């Protein structure tokens, strides 16, 4: 498992953990490699909004490289 995680290393990697799928709705958390705490999400739209916010914050703080 550890080898797999090393191969997944990327400067802008977010992990999506799905804890529950019921009636077409996802619930879970977003894991960011630079933060200790995760971000919970409730539904696909909430997931997308929070991922977008995280990438915007990373870009503002300079954690992502400009390509």
C-alpha cells in the first residue's frame, strides 16, 4: 500500500473518501496532502464546490505550481 501512495504523490493531489452512498447521494471527506484535517462533504455538488475552493486556496497560497 505504501508504494501505491508514493506513486500517487502529486503537487495538487486531493483524496476523496466516500463513507456513505444512499439514494444517489455521496457523503464523505476530502483529504489534502498539506493539511492535517479533512473537509467533510454532503452530496456531489458540495464535493465539487469544496474541491474548487481548495484548489483556489492552494493557488493563492502558492502551493501549486503554475503550468
